[in-house]
C-alpha cells in the first residue's frame, strides 16, 4: 500500500513538472573505425557505423535529462595463418 502511494506521488510530481517542461527529440549518426591489435594479428582498420535516438527533457532552465539509445556496429576481419579470413 505504501508503494502505491509513493508511485502516485511520483506520477503527480512528474505531471506537474511536465506542464512546464520542454521535450526535444533527435537522431545521431556517426562512423567508427574498428581495429585489431596484437603481436600475431595483421591489424587493419574496418569502417563501421553507429546510429541512435535521443530525447532531451528540460524540467528547469538549468537542469534536465537526456537519455539516448545508440546502436554501434562492431567487428571486423582477421587473416589466419593459412590465409583464410576469420570474423570477429
């Protein structure tokens, strides 16, 4: 019962704050360079991408939060001793 009251109070506070809040949405895109390092690997840069969405929630002129969700492609190719390629 106490948890329900706390949840109702939190939702009421958020509702009051959202009346004066400013919400902005956006997108992010970028490039990544993946590289293997080590004594026995022929390291070669591989070009990958990243993309994501973000939201800015400003509940005060000086304070806000900005959650993001970003997907970044990872991996590359490495040549084995026999010349065949191995994915990572």
